[in-house]
């Protein structure tokens, strides 16, 4: 039933998804907390 998974790196794909999710969360946190200050400091 799962013959199609034999040539597919399930753990690798799962780990990449976890890394991308963490990176996205971290990026959103930095963007949301820093951007108003960073943007205004850069523009003046």
C-alpha cells in the first residue's frame, strides 16, 4: 500500500517542513516586533 513511499524521503521532507515552519515563525516574530523601530530608524 505504501510502495510509493520507498523512493521518497519522508523524514527528510518532514524535517524540512519543521525547519521552514520554525523559520517562518521566527521571521514573523522579528518582523512584527522590530520592523516599526527598524523601519523608522532607517528612514530618518
